[in-house]
C-alpha cells in the first residue's frame, strides 16, 4: 500500500515537477489479478483498482486491515464506491454476487466484511476503479447502472467543454455518509473540464482520467487559484486534489474522467467559483 501525506499550500508552491507527481499523481492503478491501494491523509481517502484476469481477486490482497487501518476488516469504519471501466464482471460482497457492467457503479456501505472481484471474460477483464472514505453509519449496498445515474448535460461546443456528468453516488441518487462519485464524459471536440475553475474548502476530490487514446494526454491543473501548477496525466491515472486546490483539466483530445469527493459535506453545489481572469 502506498501512503501519501498531506501537503499544505506553502510547500506546494515550492515543489518541482518530480515532487508534484510523486505526491499527487496515482499511476499503475490496474494490475492483472492484483489490488492496488493508495491511502491519502487528505480526508483519509483511499484510491484503489482491481483487474481480475485469470482468477477471483480478494480486496484484502492489497493491504492488511489491522496493520494498515487498525481495524478487523476494511469497511468496519468505511464506505466505498466502485465504477467498472472495463469488461463486465462481478463483485461479491459477504457472499452475495452483484453483476457490474461497463460504466456501471456500486456503493458498499460500512459493515461489509468480505469483498472480491471477478471478470466474465479474461480477454476483456473488468477494471474496477474504487474510492473509499471514513463512514459513521452503514447504508445499504446498491448497484447503480449507468441508466439509473442522474445525467446532467453541461458546457458547449463553442467553449470546448460539452459534456455529460453522470452522477452515481450522489445525494440525488442514494444516501451515503460522505462519499460522492460520478463519471464525466467529454464529447468529440471538447477538451476542457471544470472550467471556470472552483475550489470547495469543505471537500477534497480525486480525478481519475481514462479513455485517453494512445499518444494523447491531459494537462491537469491544480494549486491555489493565484498560483497554479499542472501535472501531465496519461490514460488510467489519477490526481489527488486537496480542498484548497482547483482541479481542472485540458486534453489533447476528448476523454472521460471519474470524480470522487469526501470531506465535510455532500452538497454537490457547495463550490467557491474562481473567475477565469483571476487565475494565475
């Protein structure tokens, strides 16, 4: 398990490219028949990936619950969200199987002890992207197919940000303790996400970029609005964004990304907008 410690505004302003990437960029999320785990001290979010190919993969294979989290099992005091960006697969939670197709999501509340993953076809394995945050009360397990997500059209072709925001783990869809999660798809010809930029001091956010074609990339912008930095992001990579940081991106082509938030509240519109002319 990779542990990342919280970095404040002042040291951030002095970090070079290598240091920024080491602290905030998450790579190698999907490894065949393994679970990857990055534990961030920023609001205690955990970013994980599981890609079962030849066998069923147990969530516990990525860490030791007692050693790494001080609990008997991972979700003893946590909740988690899953979005499958690969082939169809199955999530088994405490002996019950849940079919998760491409672009479908799943929420697992606190108290579930045993979780494992499998793919329907080894030639097209499932790719389960997951995030987890602390939880104070259990909520029911729920599968959210793409068709049952809340779909919000936003942006325009003229502004190069025409997109669909698919809200899965969201206050308008289901109850959770603090975790929110969704998927935003940019249309052809659109390359900007989350611009005009904003911060939300009360919540951190992780952006996971995928469907980025080979030889294309995304420039992810972060930092304080008056002192921004960027990180080059390639396919199937994520960036951890502190609450004080903007989180915006521009690609060399259109792409898709998953956003996940946790923190003080779940009010999706609780944002502090930044005028574009005020960015530095």
